[in-house]
């Protein structure tokens, strides 16, 4: 089933300034409570497997200046490896999913051709590909292709759905003004699909982060934040392991939130706010 | 000069089980250049199908449609269409909606701007050039729809229940506005409606269609001066006569062929 954007609907419910402030405060309280609970629990458990938040913070800061003993690189370098693969995989996925999705959404024959293939591959979680990909594609391209798979399908589904759901009246209107097939495609179908594309990208990016961490863990020789987490777990540096998890969370939030922001801006610019 | 000529038009839709559905049968009509014709009929009588065939969006099963003597073989910029649900491009501003047809016809940007400004002014949208459709009221949206159809300078303006989605007051206002725009542009208008009141207020000639298969039941020329007074005795009498004609159709119901 195609994934439809709920965000566009939600965008209409605008909170007043005061409500927003209260919500932010409540959220902050939850965060503080969580940290306190974590601290208390770690203190009482007193096990090396669960460091306290303060220890994790120290390890986090430290990891940028000291080299990881197992891989010999700093956190900065790990982020660089992960991010570059992430960006490469994401761009490849988006670049391929857009033309395929448009074609399959708009041309019934392209749909009939592509659909069976897509339906076979879609249910396979990208992570299930990882062992195979490491054998044939190696430690660098393996994770890239894993991300590619994670981003590709949500973008494809959404673009396809967008292109197939263009209101027939808009097509008719364009035709009565003299538009032929190529023009219809360029000036009606494509712009109509852009908000759907943005939704697909946002969903795909979220899945993409899960994929890269898993992929880097299986082939730790390639480095990256996923490898950083597993390496530190293996040598018993659990505070550093947690620091790696925090880093993944931050990177995930930054990418998905910036994608959401762009999605909202694009939706408004495209006049999709109804 | 005859702007639009419809000759022995037949439209049937193939159906698997019940046999073909005859939507329009033996429909013939000539429309003079500059004439305002309203087509009135019970719902499901094929009014919209008729208009879509004139627009070239659907092909007739039999018969012929000529616009300024040329047979209609598909959509073309000699006919402009206004839709009931506006059908504006949500991602385009008012101005860029109006310029859509001009862009397709590769009119130069300066020329496009001049033309769109003219029609923005004509339909009373000055100041809203850069607004997106979602920012406009229903009446304003349809002003864009009208300007967009006119920007291609079509010979015939096809209007498919253009005010059907508007509230009663806006509707009355838009009818007056349409007459003003029509007087200024002198277009040939084919206006589809199911409102007797609207048809009596607007038309030079009022064509009543039968239920399915739709054909012409009656034609009423209305030669009164405009603006017409809805409260006048003559208006009420005409409205009543037409209502009686229409009701006899609705009661007899559609026939299968």
C-alpha cells in the first residue's frame, strides 16, 4: 500500500504560542525524568554494561578527540564514513526512484511491467540483503546499497502513488488549453507529484539510518558509526558504545527533521495546503 | 457566422452486460458567433458528455462537431473550458494558472504577462496575482478559471456548471460578472446548468434536453434586455414554463436503449 502524507493534514492544526510553550515544557520534563531515571537505575544496578548518562556524555565528548582503539579512528571520521555512504545511497535511490515511480504511476504499461518485480523485492527487509551485499559489493558499497534499498522503496511507492492520483480534471483542464502528453507529464504530473516525493524521501531517510547502522555492524572493517558501536561493545567500552548510539540518534533526528522541514516548505510553496 | 455546429451527434458507452449505454442521441444545434446558449436538463441527461465532446475530451460515436467550420478532432485552444470544481493547478499562482495555455503555446514571457494582466483585470482579481488557489474563495477561484480559459482567446467558451459549487449569493454575483465579461469579450458561450433560474438570467437561447438518451426537447429564445429582473412577472412566467417542461422529463425518467 502506498504511504500517504499525514503531515500535510496535520499542518493545518496550528497551535497558539502559549500551547506550544506548554507542550515544549512538558516534553522537556519527560526528557529530564528519563535522564534521572537512567542515572538512578545505572547507579543502583552498578554494572559496567550500563554506564550513567554523565559517563556517556564524557565518552561522547572524548570520542571526538581520541582514537578508537579497535579501528584507530575518531568519532569524526566514523561520522564521515557513515554520512558519505548515507548520502551516496540516498541520492542513488532518489535518482532512480523518481523516474521509475513517475513512469509506473502514469503509464499503465510501465506499471504492468514493473509491478511484479517491485512487489517481489519490496517485502525483503534491506538488512536481509546485507550478508549477500558484503560478499559481492564489499565493505564500502555493501552499506551504500543497503541504504539504497531502504530509501528506494518508500520514495518509489510515494512517487508512484502521486503520479497515479493526479486529479483527472487537472489533466482535462491542461488538455483543453492545448497540452499534449509530454507537456502534461512535465507541467501537470510532475509538479503534482512533488509533495508525494518529499513524503517518500522523509520516510526513506528514517529507514535509511536503520539500514546503515545494521550494515556497518556486519562488516565492521568498513568503519562508520555502526562499526564504532559494535567495536566498542566488543572491547568492553560500554560508555563509548552508548556514545555511538547517541550519535546515531542525533544524526537521524537531524536528517529526518531537515527533510520534514523541506517537505513542509515545499508543500506550502506548491500550494498543497488546502 | 455560425461559431459552433453540432450535427446528428450520437454518443454511446460500451457496457459488457446491459448492452451499450446511449448517452446522447441525434443532437443537432447551431450556435451563432457571440451567442450565449444555456443547456438545461435533468441530471444524467448527458449535458457534461456533450460539453466534453465539444471540448474534444471525448470522441463522438457518430455525428460531427464543427467550430468555426473546422471539425473537432481533439482538444484545442479554439475552445476554452471552465470546470465546476475549478480544476486550478494548486501549485501555480493566479497569474501562472492564467498563463498556462500561453506557456504551452510558447507565447513570449513579456507577452504572456501582458495578456494575463489584462484578464486578471477583466475578471476583477487585481491584487491577487501572486496568491495560490488555496488562498482564494470559491468565487475567486472560478474567476481564475474563467480568466484562464479566456487567456487562450478561444472562439467558444465552454462552461460546465461553473457556479454549481458556489453559494447562492456568490452565484448570483458571478452570473452578473460573467455577463459583464461576456459583453466585453463577445465570446460564444455554451453554458451548462441544471438551474432554471440561472439559465433564464443568462441565456440568449435556452436549450432543454431530454433524459437519457439526451437530445433536444425544446429551445427557448430569450430576447430580453440585460440585466434581467428576477423579480419581474415575465421572468417568473418563463421560469415556470421551463420548469414544467423539465419536470415532465424528470417524471418520465431515463429510458434504456
